[in-house]
C-alpha cells in the first residue's frame, strides 16, 4: 500500500500540494538594463531593493565591484512576482554549479505553513538537496528551497506579503528573517502587525511605488502608461541535461502531471501542470536549445507573462518593438495549449513569452485534441474567435 499524507483533511501522495506558479527570479548581466526592460517596458512595479554588498552577513568576502543589488517587482498584490540580481552576485551566493543556470529561483505556492515544514522532511527523505528553510525578507513568505536534478533552484512558498491600496511594502523595521524550520503553530500575521503597531513601528514607512511618468493610453477603460497590463506570471520552461531524471522528479516527486508531449526539431517537449491550466512547467532536453538557435548562456527556455486580452497582446508586441527589443520566432509547438504568443529576448538573452490566455483541463484530465485547436494565423488578424480564458485578475490594474 502506497504512503499517503493528510493535507488539510485530504489524503495525498505528498505532504503538500502545489497550487500554482508563484514567483520567479533571473540572474542577469546588467541590473539597470534589466530594470528598463522588466519595469520600464513590461510594467512590473518595484517593491523593494536590497544591496547585498551592504548586508554584513552576506557581503563579507564579496568581490569588490560586484553589483549586489537584488530587485523585487510585482504586478499584483503579492509583494513580488519577479526578482532579478546580477549573475556575478548569484555565483558568489552559490547560484549553481553550471554557469548557464541563470534561473535564480522557480517558486510554487502551497496552501499552508504546515505544508512547508512537512515538505522539508519529505524532500530530505528523498535525498533532495535542501538549500535553506525559513522565512524570507522582504516579502515575508515562508519557504523551503531545494534543487532539481539539473541544479535549478526550486522553492515551495507560503504566506507572501500583500501590498494594499496605498502601495506600501512592509517597513524595514519588520524585516526579520527566520532561519531554519519554524515550530508550529505560529502566531498569525494579524497578531504580528498588531504587536508591531503597539511597539510604535510606522506601518507606512515601507517602499511605495510611485508609478511611471509619461503619456497614458486607454487600456480597456483604464489609463495606463503602456497599452497592456500584466495579469499573471508563468508558465516557465527549462532545458534539462538529465531529462528522464527531471521528469520523474517533477511528477513522482513534486506531483506535476504531464498534460501533453510534443516533438520540436525531433526532440520531446513535455508540458506539465500543477492545477487546471494546460501547463505551468515546460521541460525539454538541453539539445533543443542549440536546435532552436537560442543562447547557450542560460537553461531557461522561457518565462510566460500573461496580458489582459488578445488586443493587449498585439499592442504589447508593437510597444516592445518600438522600444527596440528583439522579437524571437519560435515553432508553434513551443506554446502548445496557447493559441497566440509572442517571444522577446530580454537584455541578458532570456526569452519572455507574452500571451493572453491558455487552455484549461477539466475533470477528466484530458487536454483538447490537437485537431480541435485553433491555428495561429499569419499575419495576425485584428480580432479572433476563441474560447480560451486567462487566469482571473481581480485588479485593479495599475
């Protein structure tokens, strides 16, 4: 009889359940150019920035001249969805054995703090390399970091700090990271904040995003500084040097389900899901990177950014081309489950996949048959017929 675990009263094969793609990190070549792309062109809002050169416990031994800035950005109420740091700083921090491991972290959300604690024990029992366990600051989320068979850093996360209507992040006086496995149960965040306020902490002293100056455009009824708004982050794709091991790790180890397998340039590409979206993780052999003609400086295949509509997707393409960013053509099979998608290169060569909607998988667990999918027309029409839907975004957009 196989072992099962009680997760919130439901018996599961693991002591946790991945709910969704949570956030992501890149190691980049240039912090300022990356900021121009991710914050200026795409519209992620900066919530916090740490200079690791100024953190005594970390900076000791840091090579002089290394850019130690770690930038946190968001598109919704979550404190951060996308972070980036310089690849030299990441290497100093132990960013992986291979120089092309530039995915700083790939993070998945679980449903409770108990799942974080029990996941650490479960992963140790499976001889998975644990990077660290505790609570991150800024962001306030509890975590367990570990590596996949290729050395990509994965994170299970719970309890991300929420940015409210005023746009302020948590003040630095509350940046008290927790190292190690927490004892359960813990006090709630409400009690934490009440105690801080009673101790005289100014709750409005955190960083506040002040918006992007310049012209505005009507985006479905809201005036915004660019002709689209980000609705969701993901999926994420990675190239693997040990594909069979990685596939077993993600499915048997972490609970992902293979939705579909396609062939691109004679090699297999696997689309895996955590919940009801067609895929949240894409996995392919490292040999495909060269066959696609993509740079060998990163094992990242692409990172998805969902915008609000097909109209916004077309506008995003025009906007990014107007900003001078390179559009990368990819085989349509690389975005199976998504009808229209455009790919751009960031200043470090990472691929960003921009799309507006994705297929969902129903109760029977089967994706739409390939012959029933709409085909992407070239050139793209001004409007299309589609029954695809995006993940709901409650807004407001900013």
